C-alpha cells in the first residue's frame, strides 16, 4: 500500500522542464486565471495611461517654453524631430534614433543639448538621461527659461533657391 502511494506521489510531481506533461498529469485550469486576466488588463491599461500622461504633460510644457506649439509634442516621430530643432540641431538627426547603437549616442547628445538650451548644467543632462520622468517635470514646471535666443518656431530655414535668386538681382 505504501509503495502504491509513493508511486502515485512521484507520478503526480510536475517538473519545470520541457515535455513535463509526459511525466505526470497536467494541472487543471481554473476560471481564476481568466478572472485575473480580466482584472489585470484594465489595471495595466490604466497604469500605461498614467505613464503616457506623465510623459505628455511635461513635454507639452517644454515645447511651449521653447515657443513651439504644444500639440506638436503628442505626434510620434514629429515630436522628436521638433525636439531636435528646439535644442538647436537639425530635425533629420532624429532619424538617427532608428539606428542601433547610434541611437544611444544621439539620445545622450540631445539630452545634453536640451539641458543647455534651458540654461542647465551638464549634470542636469545626466539626470535627464537617467531619470527622464522626474527631470522633464523639473525642466517643464521649474523656473528655467529657453536660452537659445530664438524659438524654434521662428527660426527661418535658409533656402538655397532664395539665395540664388537674390544673387541674380
């Protein structure tokens, strides 16, 4: 009798290894898994919405401090293009963020330029890199002013055709 109980015990042990279903019977599924998923999914979406709002609001404020319309901060890819223009770089540099390894360097450089554009030290840029949620809020809601002189919205791009036409006159 004891040998039979011992064999049943070893037959029902579930090991965490490939093909463990061959070792013993599988565990029955319960409706708790489905109920957990139904509760966890809305909670996850709510948390993601909070993080989205936490990142949008300071970015909107940073754009308006720089003299750029805030709505430009909520359009993907275009917001990064505009941010690069705010910090004094050409917008197409933002496309380098799609290149592996290069994106790390470009992102660090952009954060350094962002800190300098608002009159902050390079140590603040380190904070922007490590804790972006916190330091974007400090930059947006603090007393810092956009220090590059002209706002990115008023900078007129130099057009080579206009130069050529003015030379002909």
